[in-house]
C-alpha cells in the first residue's frame, strides 16, 4: 500500500474538499490552519520535502486531524450563519 505525502498547502486543499461540502461552501482551510493543527498536537509532520524546508504529512494523518477538528469548525460556521440570518437588513 502506497502512502501519500502532502505539503501543508496540499493538505489544506485536500481538507477543503470535505469541509466545503459539509459547510455549504462557507468554510475554508488555509495552510496556516495545518500549521495550527501541528502546534496544537492534532497533526505531526512525517518528513521534509526535497527543498529541505517544507514539511510533509501523511494523507491519513491529515484526514484524522480534519475529523478531530471538524465538529468545532462546523459549530462556528453554523453559529455565524444563524447570526447573519437573524439580523434585520
């Protein structure tokens, strides 16, 4: 079984696909979010790319981190959507 490795930007793009579907297109994941997941312990880099500085992450680990943070992210989006619908125009 081949293991797919992603850079932070690629990981963010991969997560965006799932989150866009779940949040009706309102939630975006940036590479900075991937770095926050690392800082908070949700994700660990597994290596360095050939350029010598770009961190690499396993696709399966990115999916696990996305799942671990999804509920909180979607709660924020749901609250924001509800808030905008309640305000008079």
